């Protein structure tokens, strides 16, 4: 489970990492009050569980309480990569001298953690990592040894971070281990003009296996605080929101997982995981389509079905019936294979919906769905 920035900030503070003074609200009116309490000038930040808020217009400086109210009004309800902003955090602005990047992430394959750090943090860290990988240090951390002061000093030295970050690196490791996290990321970690080291933005992903002892963050509610995930959960769908543009529906978790990979391999990004399981009834298809189509980030939809016990003609019937109740607004690429695929394809051909096309292979369908998504 991912935490919101303001929750990550709270954890950092509890572990002695310096953070800007901040408060959270859902109301523009209250934003004005908070800004007044924080000294007038504030940074207004969208609270959504996705990165790149700054570039999307979800992080803005407000000069006084009246401007804070206006800015909060603008940002609340905003759509950032398919996530609707329900809360804003107002923070005391910080005078930034330099921005760094630090994170600890679980490396499952290697059975250890990885410290990733760079002296070139900030909004363009992905670009730095892609274009100049040597500017991003990656240092394995043995979980049984952890990040001691000596280890932290090594990380800071390799990454070119100032000495004063060593203490923060040790405390951040405490956040990871004591709070049952599998990822903690601070970007940017900043040095202020006064020389202080502050965590200005934070991401924490908790280990879902430890959820029973993390009740503090809520169990049910926190799992579905994304509006689309909540809508899907209400319909009993096995849906997870992702950040891409290609909506995905498939039968069987394994097939859906490989569908995500194949779509990514075609140069597009999946917008969601949705496994409709063995049933694939018209109702489930209609429910799934309506959730996916209400995701504003979706540009095309890929239905990938391998007929087994549920035959493809039944799935095709389900799609045709779903098209009666759901208004299709985006192109739909369907790949039917396996049991009764020929019959299933004939049913869809018979319906001849202008936005529905078929492909016979998974790769071909993924390529087409990616092409349609990228054409927008
Ligand atoms: P993200 O875009 O979702 O990663 O959101 P961040 O919280 O990292 O904010 C994006 C950028 O806004 C940061 O990299 C900073 O450059 C800038 N920013 C955020 N808070 C402050 C602040 O208090 N003062 C200044 N000067 N810049 C800030
Ligand atoms: Mn950031």
C-alpha cells in the first residue's frame, strides 16, 4: 500500500527527519486558515498517489492566504494521471539551494535492499537516470546489516551528497524497517540556503503482508482510496489502477500480468490491471468497461481473453451485451483465442461496432492497442 505524501511526511517527522511545517485539508476555505497559521506564503500540493505532480500543475506556490484558497480551489478536483485530487497539503515554502534524490527499495530478486541516491534530484530524476546513469548511485544494502552510520557515509560519498545527509540516510532506514516499508523515497531531499537538510517530498510503500500491524493507516478505506479503485471494488472487480493509457481486461491473473508486460513492450503503458476471472459474464464485462472508460487517462482498451472453461463465444456475447449498456468512447481491441475463438470472433464481426477491432494474436493486439493509445 502506498502512503500519501502527507503520511510519509508524518513518518519522516516521527523519525527525526526535518520536514517543512504542513497541514492537510479538503477545503479551500480551510486552506486559507492554514496558510495564515503557516505564515502566509505556502506551497499548495495535490495529495495523490502518483509522481510528477509538479509537472502536472499539482504543486504551486501561493503568496498569501487568499491566493492559497484560490490555488487550493484550482488543485482540488484536478485530475492527475487519472487520480482525482481530494486533498491538498499546504507547506511552508523552503529556500532550496540544492536538490538530491535518495531512496531505499527492496530488491526481491537479489534478496536485499538497494540504496539509490543522486546529487541531481528534483523533478527530472527519471531523465537523469535514463541519460546519465552514472549520476545515480546504486548501492546494495544487506538487510541484516542495515544502514549504519558507516554505510550511510559510503552512500553519501558515492552519490556526492553533503556530509549532513548521513544522519538523514540512517533515519530513513529506520523508517523503512520500523514502519514495515518496502520502499521509501525522498525526492527532493534538499539543502536549504541555511544549510539544513530537509525532506521536501516523500513516498512510502508499506509491505501489505504487514498490514495487520499497520492499522493506523486504515485497512479497507486506505486500500481503495482511489476513486476508480473504489468504484471497481464496489462492483466486486479485481482491479488495480496504474498510470498508463491502455485499459486492460483479461481473464486470469497470469494472462493479465503478461498482457501488462506485452503492452509495455509495445511502447505504451497499461492503465490498469483487471482480471475478470472465469465468469466473463456480460455484467462483469460491462462493469469492467465502464470503470476503465471513466479513467480519463485511458486512450484505448485491450480485451485479452483465452477461452478455457469459459468459451470465447460466451465472452463475445458478453462484450456485445456490454456494448448495449456502456457507451464506448475509446477504441477497443479484442483478442479472442482458445476454446470457440472462431465462433467468438464471428459474433463480434456480426456486431460490427465502429470502435471495436479484432486481432488474432496477443502481440498483434497489444501493438494495435499501443498504436491507438499513442495516436492521441
Ligand atoms: P512531485 O512533482 O510530485 O515529485 O512533487 P514535489 O513535492 O517533489 O514538488 C515538485 C518540485 O516543486 C520540487 O522538486 C521542488 O523543486 C518544488 N518545490 C516543492 N516544494 C517547494 C518549496 O517549498 N520551495 C521551493 N522553492 N520549491 C518547492
Ligand atoms: Mn517529488
